[in-house]
C-alpha cells in the first residue's frame, strides 16, 4: 500500500467516542438484546463510521486518512471473504466415534489450518466434523477447546485473517510473525492440547462405547488448490493486482463447486455479511484512536514486551482482538517514532527490533479465546453447535469453567518464558 502524506493535525479526543460506543455495542449487544442487535447492528456501524469520516473530511480536512482506511478495508474483506467462500466448498466427514488421541491430532491439524486459511474459515470448515466425530459423548469442553485452538490460538503465525492481517496491510512482512512467534505459539498449543488430552481421556473412559458409525471423507477437495492459490497471491502479488486475482480465484471456486457440497455445510453468506458490517464500523471509527495511540504511546506506561503482551491480551478478551491489535500496533510504532503511514520504515523496524510487536501479535491472537466476544469465530462456533443441539458453555460458564482456569495459567507461563526480559 502506498505511503500517504497525512496532515499531522491531532484529532479531538472526543472523536474516539464512536469507537468506544461501537466496541461496547459489539460486546453487549448480542448478549443483552440479540434480536434487536441482529436487526439494527449494520445501521449502527454505518452511522458511527460515517460520523468519524465526516469529521475528518469537513473539520480536519484530512481525506487521505479516510482513503487509506478504505483501501485497507477493501483488501481486508477481499482476503477474509475469499477464504470464507472457498472453505465453504469443502465438506469433511470425520471418522466417528473418535478417540482422545485422534481428537488431539484433529485440533492440532485445525491449528495449522487456521494459519493457512484464517481462523474464521477453519472454524466453519471443521466445527461440524468435530461435532460429528464426537457425537454420543460430546460435552461443553469439546466446544471450548475447539474455540481455544482452532478459532484463536492456532491462527497466530500467518496473517491470513484478523487480527494479524491488519499488520500485514500496514507493512509487516508476511512471514515475520512465523519467524518470531513460532516458539511461544508451539509452547501454547502443546500445553493446551496436553490439558485437552487428559480431560478428553477422562470423558472417553466415562462414556458408553459405540461401534464405528462413519469413516473419513472429503468432498470438494479441489478447493484446496484454490486456497493455496489465494495464499500464494497474498504472499507474492503486489497490491492492486492481488485483490482482483483473489476475487477471481474465489469466484472460480464458487462456480466450480457442486451446490450439494455447500448445502452439506449449510453454507450461508450471513456470517461474512456480519463480519463486513462490523469491520466497516471498526475501520471507520478506529482512525482517531490510532492517531492517539501513535502520538501518546509514552503516556500509556507500556515499556516492555511483558506489558504489551498482557495489555493487548486482556483488552482483546474484553473487546475484539482485531481493533485491539491495531491500536497497540500503533502504540508500538509511536514509541519508536513511527506511524502507520511509514510502510517502508515499518518493515525495516520490525525486521530489526520487533519484540514488542511479537508480544502484541500473540496477546491479541491468544487472549481472544478468553471470552465468546474476543474473536469473531467464537460466537459462530457457539451458534453452529447450539443449532445442532450440542451442549455449549454459557457466557459466564465458558469464562469461569474453561477459559480462566485453563488459559490464564498457560498464557502466564508463556509470558514468563518469552516476554519477561
């Protein structure tokens, strides 16, 4: 993305209010007033983003900021939407019933896949096979651990979806996170899967054994070719050419996949529509927040990787990890005298000294698993499971029974091992 010459005028801090209102609505709306939220959330996103854009156009006279955010939004939705469409053309049927070892290996494969196609697409592709292979003994803990690994922690190495895609769009090299975060990622995934294996083994021994009900099968396997074409385009094709190529690839997959396969997945564009509206609101309202984080990073009291890891993580759990990542990414740049318009300098900076950004990246990707509202796929998985009459943890039960006692000790150990220098 080209460097834009932004005017250095600092926005009034009241301009950050729409962003706070939006995040509060995203957090509480689906929980308190789900019916009204589903009917009107797009209007709220449009109104709040529009108010900030008008402020920048008419008051600050900085249309370049809006154009820059708009270009990032288009690229973001092209990438996320294309992976979503192509993954929807792959239908997996897993061997059932499944053993604890097979379940653990399935989650590990889901973690790897989350890096290749994004956590949203991986969650939608794998949640139904996960339910099917454990039918007869599936418990709320199966849904919780699936969200932990596939919907969140797994996707912390490659920027093919939120939140890391936002860093890639702002100059972070594609393989940078993989090179700098694979050790803490591997440690975290190993520890979570170790806990899961022990818990699932107890569940397996207490359940009634059944005969084999099904075997492995994959319909629409040709779509894996489309997935890797999209991945290659993101890595190698420059902006401007990348977006049309990715869209055409997704369109080819959609037209070349039999309708019955998508029907088997209960494929619908509604989840993608919701993501599009929510991120329109986020990209529009976050502009003054990023300016504040760039210019006032020193006032936040964040000095070490440990600080950035926990601050980013805890806010990601309470809000959404994508805007949280972007805000603390801007804070890291501000501490080093950079801002989001310095694309070339950002790449050079993170290559030479990006320890704080590694902490921000993992904090956002990991801690989104602490609550249902921490990351977009979490609620999608919960909704699909409930639609299939599968027992799922309640909002509070998910936090108190699973996230806090399992994830916080693991995240704490990781922070001591890798970010306490």
